[in-house]
C-alpha cells in the first residue's frame, strides 16, 4: 500500500525482503532511499523518464558492444582450434 506523495518513506508497507534490511540508491540521482526512486525524483516524473531512457540506451549500447566482443572471441577460438587439432 502506497502512502500519499511526500509522505515519509518509512511509513510504506514493506512488500519485498530487501525493504526490511537496507536502503538503496535512487536510480536517478543516487540519493539513499527505501524505494527505487527517491521522493525528490518522484516529484519530477518527466525528468526521471528522460534519465531512465538515457540509461537504458547506454546499457543497450554496452550490451551490444559486449556481445560483439564475445562473438568475435568465440569465432577466433573456433578458428584457432581447427589449426591446433592434430
């Protein structure tokens, strides 16, 4: 159950085990919070949407780059194994 906007985050009913043990960093600004997005950032939903969209783009770009390296390494490994097999 969520409380009204601006209410104390500690008053929120705990739905996941992580909420009982620690705080997390806000995914937008890095401020410690008990939820994924802090109270201040929740007051600026358009800004949060832009920031999260930008982070998602960066993660997707990194994912593609990592897969290219992995694919190249796999092909290179296969090519080398053909030369090394007696």
